[in-house]
């Protein structure tokens, strides 16, 4: 077998890449897929997936007898999708932002100069903003004491050395719950809303104002670095546990140990970043629906089992085409034992990398075995953000694509399975999408 693998080369990005040349960290140069007239500035690191229709569901035998992927025709609007999965390097940018934001917010409680309380015209703001330009002077004893509130010291710290307390990395954001908003009707005669909604406690209450449609979220955003040991108790994964997320050697590896809720938080952070940097109404970044994900994974090949087309996981030279569990546990035959850097294999015809293998990916959809029976034909989705009090069955979220530890069946475009939304695994990552606002040909 070693003779077959001699000529196999990963990292084949280059002239044959329909998504443009790929660069580590920044993912700067991107071309849209053909078939759509572009009226937007291409988002950095994203590929345009043209709208169209396709046959959703299994393209091969259902060997797991799951009966959850019956075929049906679906139509999908055009959208932008990350060319690769979100990397450790990109997610660390999110962690750094939350760390700095929470520290400055705390400093603003004691020092007004760390907050912006009025706009450029001198009009007071409804809520103060963080002043990012104010320098944090660690020579000031009182400021240093506040900074130390975010550190671990003493017996709790590793080797008794001071370190940052990741338990303070809480990201807060608000979003409009349109499922609630659609239940309300504005009565112009009484200047009030009519209707009821289900609040966060599961109670049906009358709608008082627009604030009832706003959902507040707070999530611990640091990855679960212990997931390598938690998922595999009888294997030596300590090196990955210790350094996988923060070590520069793994910059271009997909971030793992991320729950579905943390993935949503990152999407919102990316949306907020456009507001801070561009000062305009942002585009909304989100997780893909599972139908969008499957449509993108197929890359315009409607009946093929895998993103690269064809029924096999190797090419004519015997080289594996994705990072998964080949044969009977010979993980290294495909070039990697665990995860590999994103973009290590050829992209599909939409220019998307790793739509099969490496890490499985969160989608926005709640998991239901019979979802295909009630999906709409146009941009179908089924979402439900479960509360802590909900039963486990309501906390299942669809994951797609298979991972480095999965057999080939889970790499197929039509295969679907689930994980619970609060769980973080060493084999699940994510990528973001953004709706396309231009005109289609």
C-alpha cells in the first residue's frame, strides 16, 4: 500500500482551484462560482454558491438503515459560503476580541474614559459604547487590580503562575426572534400589538412591545480543549489537548471543541465586525441550513455520492480524496491521523474545500428524522433553539460532512446525523454563510 501512497500529494491548491488561490489565515483571493451576476463586493474568504435546484437526499444505499434521507427536489437561493472551515487562527481573533471587550467594559464601570457616551454631534447615546482608543495603563495600581480580576492566580493557576481566566470569556449579543415577531399583529388604531408569544420560561404571554421579540444571549466562547480526552478516554491525546487551539503550528487547522451555541456566537461576532469596521448596515452571517450545506457540497453534481463526484473515496492512483477513517482503522493512509490543515485536498466544483471529512460541520437546522417529509420546496429549513429545560430530543442539531474519525458513509453528501447543541467534540467544526443579495441570471 505504501507504493500507492508515494505519489499522493495533499495541498494541491493552485491553478486548478475554481475558488481562487487559497492563502493561510487570511483567505484573501476568492472568485465566485459561475452562473450568477455579481452586484456585491465578494466577502473575504467566501465563495459564491449560485442558486438552483437539486435532488436532496441519499445518492447511495442507506447502509445504516436510518431512513432519514428520502429523495425530493429542492430549490435553493444563491449564497456566499466560507471556502474552508473556520480555523484556530480565525477563532482566536474572536477570543481576543471578547477578552479585550469584557476588560474594557469592566474598566468603564470605574473610569468614564473607557466608554463613549455620546456621538460625534454630542447627542447622548442610549447605551454607552466601548472606547477602544483609550490606553490601559498597567502602571496604575487600581487599573492593575481590575485587570487581575480576569486572571487566575494562587493554587488554581497552573504551576502557581498567573494566567488568564477563560471563565470570564462570555460573549453577549441580541437578535430578533422572527418566530416570535410573526405571532404579533400591530393594531394602528390602539397603537399596540395583538397576539401572544412563548417567553424564555415556556409561558404564553401577551405581546407588550417590540422588545418582546428580542432574544438576549450569553455564551462562554472558549473552546473545550479537553474534548480530545473526553471523546477518547483510552488513547493518548494529551498533546492535542494541550496545544491544539493556541499553538501557531495549528493555525490553519479547523477549530474544534465548539458547541452549536458557540458557533452561533462566532457568526454574530462576524456580523458585528462589519458594523465596527465599515459603519454600515451589515450583512448577516449565520450557519448554513442543512439543505444549503448539501447543495454546496454537491458542487453542481446532482446525483453523485461525494463532493468530488464518483462512487469511490480514492482517485485512479489510489490516493484518498478526503481525511476520514479508511479501511479498518488505518487513519494514516489518507495523509493524516487526526485533523489536517484546511484545504489539504482538492476543492469541489464550487471551489469549497473539505466538504467531506476532516471535521463534521454544524448546520442551523434542528434534527428531526422526518424533516424531509415536511420541508418546503423553496429554501427549506427547520430550526429550534432549545432551552435548558427542554428534553434532549429537542436539543439535537444536524451535522454534515463526516470527520477524520468517521467511515466513508458519513462523508457522502446526502448523509445526515446529529449532535446535541451544548456538546463540543474533537471532530465537529463549522463554517459560515451569508445570503446573496444580487440578481441571478
